[in-house]
C-alpha cells in the first residue's frame, strides 16, 4: 500500500532550511576511514545515495586526535580530512540533500592505543567505563581515564571551535554536537561520571559549564544557533545497565533550558537506550523536554513509519531519525513511501571494511544512481 501521502514524508521547514521530508538519517559510525582519520572516496557514494533523507547527520567525527575512541573513524582537524569531507558534502548537495557534521570527543570511551603518544584517555573524572574499545589491534578493555586538569578544558573548547570552523570550510549545512551516549560531554553532565570539585563539577550548573562553553564556541562560529543541533540521551545507561544520574530529569531539564537560550536549531533525542529499548526506567519526561525547548525536536530509537506518524500526530516530535534502517536501505524514503520491505544489514558490515556492505547496497529497483 502506498504511503507517499504520509505526513512524515512531506516537506518540513527547519530554521531557514527546507527539508524534503521529516526523515533524518541518524549518525552511523561505520569505521571506513584511514588511520589518519580521512574518509574514503566511496563515502561520497554512500552519503550521496542517502540524500533522500530530509537531513543527513554524518557519522560521529573526531574534533582532535585526543577525541578518538574507535579505530578508523574520521576526523575534522586536518586539511586532508576537510578536503575529503568537502567531496562528500558536494555529492550530497549535487543530489539535493542536506548534511550536518556530528562533532565528537569520546573522552573515556577510548584506549591508549588510540591516543596520541599512547597516553591515557581523558574524562571529567578518573572513573573506568565498562566494556571494550575497538582498536586497530582488536578489542581492548577500557582503562581508567585521566581526569582533565581545570586549565586543559579551554583548550578542548578550542578544539571544538576549530572543528566547527573546519565543518564550515568543508561546506556542511550545519553541525550537530554529540552530547549523548556517555561520550565526553555527557561524562561532564552526569553526576556518576563527574565527581570534580572545581567549577566543572558538583552542582548541575557546574556540570553543564563545559558542555555549554562548547555550545557557545560552536554557535559563535556558525553565527548563532540556527545551524547547530545537539544530540542528547537522557535515558541512556550506557556503557552499563545502571542509571548514570541521580536525577536525570532535573539535569536534562536544566540543560535543555540553557540550550534554548542559545537558540539551537534542534535537540536530537534518543528515546530510551540507543538501539536497545524505548523504555525509560529512570523517569525522564521527553515531552516536558520538548515543551521546554525553543527549537525543533528530533526523535530517535527504533522508529518505524507507523510510530513516527503516531508521534507526529500526538505532537511529540517534529522530525524522526532512522539509524540501522539506513545501513542496507539507501533509498529508505522511497521504500517507506511505497510500503516496500526493508533490507537488514548483517552486523559484520556495520563497522570496518571497504565499500562492500557500505556503499554497494542496491535500492528497490537496482543500483541507486547519483549525481557526482
Ligand atoms: C552501526 C551504528 C553506528 C552508530 N554510530 C553512531 C554515531 O556515530 N553517533 C551517534 O550519535 N549515534 C550512533 N549510533 C546510534 C544511532 O544513531 C541510533 O541512535 C540508533 O541506531 C537507534 O536508532 P535506530 O533504531 O533507528 O537504529 C550508531 C548506531 C549503529 C547501529
């Protein structure tokens, strides 16, 4: 049954951008870049094939060498990286798409093998995460990170500023600050991972100081909040199973209020635990966050067209991001519109490798043709 008249698939005005539909391609790390963090040429095919989304959010992209926490992920600090991204953005634009760059610092979710000179990963506090890191030598157990010195923090804000400038040079339509999934910014926000006693720890106001300094720097580069979004995961427990915050709603309510004051374009909210569940065990109220925020609300996590239509009708969200469905369905919007079944990407294709399982997924009617 055709679903082409679905309200989710109609144009949407996001700030000063007109999007073709309310479908957002969620950021997807695919670990296809070089050891120097340069995306491959075939990444332009991959993103160009997916320009049917109203908006593409790029895979998370490291703001500095210290930010790296996964092997073969791209960066945006060197000229070679900017040049490679410029080709990707040009291909998305040639196919009438829009693309934002996701700005990333993994903090403690890293490993000395991935750090400059083999140093310790950095974080708000010296608290070891559960789990393992994907390094060039395979999976390695996480280590206890080094707590950042107070006087190092402005330098990291400066790295975000440079990354935001480089994103602009590469031609991106905007940037998304990755403040979700317990990477560096969220490590400062949450009181279980931030036990600092300086002006960056303790009260909610102090825990938000560094993330908001990043937001300030990035919005200054982009001439205000109109092309700057942010990703949040108020209900996540990652990288474990226990709540990260003694009062997540108070923390994220204050965060969203402050983000509103910056006039940010959207909050991109992971509703539940990324990929795992839409349950919200710790009492976060997403609708309250949406109402408190002045910009648009992008919902994410396990969306289908049916669920997106329901949430739109109930006024819970403006846009809907799809992650895993975009891996094996480059023409996702056309498939949603026609009610066609979705292909599933086997996990071995998710991270690492070359063009195979990445930019060679066919559309419903054969290879997806793109303008170059
Ligand atoms: C292979 C893979 C890579 C991901 N990489 C990122 C990333 O780089 N940045 C990010 O914020 N989320 C990342 N995520 C989370 C997705 O953006 C999304 O939140 C999640 O897949 C749930 O949405 P879905 O049910 O539509 O897949 C990744 C998820 C997957 C499966």
